[in-house]
C-alpha cells in the first residue's frame, strides 16, 4: 500500500520523557496526520529519521486496518440486507429433491440437508 505524500501532514517537535539535553534541544519526535481520514500516529525516540520511518509504517498499518474494517462493515450490511429482506429463507422441493437457500442463492441436495449437512447452503 502506498500513501501519497500530499495526503500527509508531518510535524517534528521536541520529545518528552527521559533523555536530558538531547531531548530538550533536538526536534526528534514525529507526528504524522493522514489528512483525508484524520488518523494520527506519533513516534518519540532519539533519532528523527528512524522515528519518521517507524511512524510511516504505523500509518500504513492503521490505514490498511481502517480499509479492511470498512470493507467488512459494507459486507456485513449487504449480508444483513439480504437476510432481512426475504420472508422465505429456504424452499424444499421434494419432487426435484433439492433445497434452495434464498439468502445465499445456493441449491443443495434435499437428502444431504436432511442428513444434517446444512453447510452446503452457507455462503
């Protein structure tokens, strides 16, 4: 995954915590904000270049996780709509010997389903 540099706001500040004179004088803390999503990550170590590299890795991971979460949420919404829109869940056709699950659209053998192999209908 590649992040566009124009979408990032990178700030350097003095770090906090132990480190004495080095922390008080050097802008080594890195704060990166992804402007479109508002996601922010910080890295506060001794080396500015290392901090920037680590913060960019964290940002990539956070953006990837955010994207996966949005995809999963959309998938769940679509599944919920499919499940709740149907009044008929399954049709058992004894003449043909089939079962159709209207939520998933799958058709399975009636004999197998009655034997308990309902996994054939799952999506």
